[in-house]
C-alpha cells in the first residue's frame, strides 16, 4: 500500500535537488504534488519528470504576494493541503568580517522569512492531522568558519519546528525538521567557485563525514517521506539528522 495515497503535498523549491527528489518519491507513493520555484524552465522540466501527479506554480517564497497566489491556486485545484515540505533555500558563505547587508538579507529573506510565511499562509488550507517538514541543515548545530549567517538561518528553522509544534497542537498538525549533511545537489554549483575549488571544497567536507561521502538527494527524500507519513505518527518538534554521522559522531 502506498504511504501517501490520496494526500495533497506542497513542496517549495521542488524544481531541483532535494525538493525534486522528494516530489518524485511522494508522487510514487500516491500523493498529488505541487512544486514551486522561481525558475520557470526548471519548474516545467521538474513537473514533466515527476509525472501526471505533479503541478508547478512559479514563485518566490520571499514574496508574500507569490505565496498568496500559490495557495489560492492550491485551494482552487485541490481544496486542502495534507503535507508541506518547506524546503526552498539558498546557501552562501562569508566570514564575519566580510558579511554584508546584502548577504544577510538574501539568506534570511529566503531561508527564514520565506519559510515562515510559506507555512503560515498554508495554514487556512491545512487539514487537521497534517504534517509539516522544514528543511534545516546540520549547520544548525555546527560552527564551520564562514557559515555564520547560513547556520543562523538554519538554527532558526530548527527552532520553528519546536515552537510551531506548540502553536499547532490543537489542530494535530505535526511539525518536524530534517537536517541534511552535505548532499550532492546543484546548490554547490551556485557558490561562485571554480570547478577545481568546488572539488577541493567537496573533498574537505567528505573528510569530515564518518561515512566518507556526500549523500544523495534521494536519501533525504526517504527521511522526509518518513516524517510526512504515519510511520512517524508519534514524532513532533524533532530534528532528524541525515548526515552520514557528521553531527552524532
Ligand atoms: N545540498 C546540501 O548539502 C544541503 C545541506 C543541508 C541543507 N540543505 C538545504 O536543502 C534545501 C534544498 O537545497 P538543495 O541542496 O536541494 O539545493 P538546490 O538544488 O539549489 O535547490 C534549491 C531549491 O530552492 C529553490 N529556491 C531558492 N530560493 C527560492 C526562493 N526565494 N523562492 C522559491 N524557491 C527558491 C530553488 O528554485 P529556484 O532557484 O528556481 O527558485 C530550488 O528549487 C535548502 O533549504 C538547503 O539549505 C542542503
């Protein structure tokens, strides 16, 4: 029996990487999936890849009018939401001495403000007993140099899983976060590094992982499916590290 049969799932940032892999798995498990992202061509390609159970709605999570449009469309088409994976996020690194207002605003606007309003604006459509999964990061618990602002955004996300569990308990909506370790996605190609720098950065990171490698997006998707389905029915306010042992060991 499929784990998400008949469920309506929204995945922000579903046109790439972890979000796309999760959308594909959710659709295979019987969910109707709505994916979002700013880039239209990537969104169209993702919808085609996910298959018949997918719809794309273009938009920026940091733009509240875009979120209103997203949920108006979801409401018209499906009438409710059972699962939200608030996944859209950006990464950029800067040591404290070099942090600019632009760097701070870019990361907080998408990773914190965008995530908060992605969840808040979904609530009127949310079915009681639904599940919300927030994409945090192992950076919420580690102190790598130059990760300061990014880590702070992901610590905020982890915190939201706790407080929103309390805020939404009367509606029996479970909120949890997932915290990936380094995962092989296009995010690393967006850091402005050369091919060689990217490879060196990757090798440095792999050396810190007990399992000795990057994870694959599909390995995060399986953890998100667990948190989205009734398999995790007694788990709330938790943060699940999927990181090859990086934080625990
Ligand atoms: N890969 C890793 O190692 C890793 C580790 C820990 C946590 N994470 C987290 O995992 C999440 C997904 O990252 P990924 O690795 O899968 O990277 P990715 O392939 O670059 O995917 C990022 C997704 O977010 C979307 N997005 C970014 N800004 C957005 C905005 N303002 N509005 C709407 N959508 C936006 C992107 O689509 P558009 O660009 O088209 O908008 C894309 O779909 C992020 O929150 C990231 O922080 C990743």
